[in-house]
C-alpha cells in the first residue's frame, strides 16, 4: 500500500486489482478554480509590499522622516513576512486552510484601516508589521492547497499558475501606488487594500473548499462547520452514489479523523533538514538581491532621474510582467521535464532522483539574475539612459521568480503533507535575509556606490551555486536515509 501511494504521488503507473481511488476528486476545471482563488488570496503579500514602494518619498515627507527610516518599515514588513507563516502554516496544516485564511484576512483588514489613519512614524512601523502578519501567510497556505490537490506530475504547471497570480501585483501594485499617492494621497493605498481584502474574504468564505487531506481526504469526506463551503457541498452532491464507497476508502490513506497537534517548530525542523537546507539558503540569497533592487528603485529613480511618483510606479511594470511570464513558463516546463524524465525512468518510486529532475534548470536562471544585477548596478552608477536599468529589472524579475517557482515546487514535493509548513520554512529564511538586505542596501550604496554594491552581491550569488551542487549530489541520499530509519517527515 505504501509503495502504491508513493507511485501515485510520483505520477508512476501502478497495477492494482482494487478500484482506482483518485488522488483528488476535483476535476481539472475545479482545481484551476481553487488554485485561482488561492492565487488571488496570495496577491496580498506582494500587493501590500509593492504598492507601497512608489509612495516612500511622499510618506517620508508627510511624516517628516528620512527615506532610510521609511525603508526600515519595508524591513520590518519582511521580518514579519518571514516569521508569521511559521505560525499560520503550522495551524493550516492541522486545523485547515479555510479557518486560517479567514483569521489572517481579518487581521490584514484591521491593519489596513489603521494604516490609512496613521499620523506618526511609530504607528506606521507597528501597523506594517501587523499587516504583514495577516498577508504574508497567504502564500504558504496557498502552496499547501496546491499540494493537497495535485500530484508531482502535474504540480509544476499548477504551481506556476499559483505563482503567476500572486506575483501579478509586482507590476500592477507600483502603478496603483504611484497613482494613489500622487492624486488621492498615500493613505488611499490602504483604503484600497481594505476594500480589496474584504471582497476576497467573502469569496474565500463562500467558494473555497477545505482541501487539507487529514480532514477531507481526497475531497470526498465532508468538512464540518466553518471548514465547509458552497463549492464543496455542490461537488459532493454531484458525485454519484456508485462512486462514493470507493472514494470513502481514501480515509484510510489520508489519516482523516486523526487528531494532530500543531507543531510551531515544524518550519524550523524543515529548514535544518538536510534534504532541503542548502536549496533554501540558495533561494534566500537570490531573493535578497531581487528585493534589494525593487526596494531601492523608487529612491534611486527619484534622485537620479527626477521622476514623479506615477513615473516611478511605471518603472516597476517590466519587473512585474517578467515575474508573471517567468512563473507560467517555468511551471509548464517543470511538468514537461518531469514527464519526459519519468518516461525514461524504469526504477522504483523510492529511488526516483527528484533533486536532479527539479533543480537542474536553476543554472540558467542563476546566470540570468547575476548578469541582470550587474547591469542594473553599473548602469545606475553611470546614469545610463533609464531604459537600460528598467530592462535589466525585467530579466532580474524573470530569473528570480523562476527560481522561487522551482524551489517552492520542490519543497512541496518533498513535504506533500506539510505544504504550508514547508513553504513557511522557505519564507522564513528568504524574508529574514531579504529584510537584512533591504535595510542595508541604501547605506551601502551611499558608502561604496550602487555599482560595487551589486557587484559584491553578484559574487555572493556566484558562490551560492555550490549549494545547488551539494543538494543535487547529496540530497537524495539524505532523503532516503530519513525514510529508511523511519523518522517521521516533518
């Protein structure tokens, strides 16, 4: 039975005389709808961050503080963006996706209302932290939903759709932020987020079904109370009576009804699991350089090229479009590459070289990000025409989000039953490192120049490629050793 489960998750064919039990009862159309909903929910993490960037100079003037101090609110946001999913991800993996979504959105909406009424700098810092606490976890919970309803063979494409939706605000957010800030004032940014979040909360509460496999199995087990939804009710009504007995046997394979405890240290355990440690650190380094770039763009474009807030917002379009395009194409390619490798593989499911299949394309994206970072830094240093650094942010965004998509898919593959916690572990390291990077970038630029700042970080990224070599060479052995000695997977 365990071998059959492993084969099903890998997408390998099995021969069985018992009736086939689908991994998920949701059709491809319903999966697309579910992932579209969680992708929309996940937009708030990027929206709340990126809609804010063009308004930094205006907020600094209004609150009578320096841009460096306002940049610290970006840092504090990212710190909570890393810490909060460790709590919410653990809750979502035990008490369900729907309940956790509802709580986090209520927190986010309350913080946005407070930010719209902010009068002092200290209020801005505190409420940005609270806002991040509510919004940041939507990515981890959404990744958990993707893991609940997809197998490895199809996960790359669906994860690409999920990532593309949540990254769309990277292009739209700064434009809206610039328009609101220059026309209605920067406080309008937070009123907009309040209204948007309220509408999405209603959508989640009415439509999104519970997908946590320890509560609803493959979707055939009815959820109770707040975990139930209209879509789930309709889905079960449409199942014919002849299918129900087979579907209900999924209970035994997904531990439905088993009381689990919330493990808040779960993400930390995952971080220090050698199966994924080095790829997490690799991603965190590349993510940090990307976030340093988008955080410093508004200040540098304002001082170097004398741009207005709306013009600054428009400079983010290239980065945002590249992020969406990168995740969509990378996700589809992951599925294609996985299927191609699977056809030529004739070994056991336990011996499937997942690390090599998932991580082998990282070299391309790493090289692209290193080159784009160098071009951005030195063209800004020498005041080259503004189109050149903007184009470099296109390639930077494409590369960095492709790396995120590959790594997130790999993490959910390794920890399919703890998708939210696995993604929270990824967010914890990358956001904390990113917070340090965004806090230090302007002081470093002021001291050694933007060209040398990004040259140093490009060198760090080049050295970090060794982490991927180590993960690909040793990762499978570490993973098999944990399974052999029966250590429960986090």
